[in-house]
């Protein structure tokens, strides 16, 4: 089992995830609302790797216009991307 991110690491990661494109910010914020309480070190590392991308390249991945390539084509990044891409459950 992977360790959970501690509060300090989570805070630093959230700061690192601030983006220039509103669309990216909204998708990342939605992810944190759903997963921050259970976020693991591995998820944090995968998210950090995605934050190395330009805003437009990140948005292409989030909107499924592209799939991860090169160093990002790995299981942890793909799993995290699916979590980022999944819309919230609809409630009535």
C-alpha cells in the first residue's frame, strides 16, 4: 500500500498545480476536491510529472486529445489522468 501524502507535501503540490489556463485549474481543483484526503505519494509524483507540461499540452491530455508519450507513458500517470478526466457523479 502506498503512503498518503502528508499535509505539507499536499499543500506544496496544490500550489504547484496552479495553472495559467482556467480549464486546467477547474479540472485539477475538481480532482483535489474528490481525492485530496486519500492522495498517495505515487499519485503526487504522477501529478508532479504532469505539471512539467505546458498548459496547452496538459489540457490536450485532460481532454483526451492526446495520450501520454515518452517519459509520461507509464501506469501511474495513466491512472491519475483517468481520475482527472472522470466527471463527478451526477446527483439529483
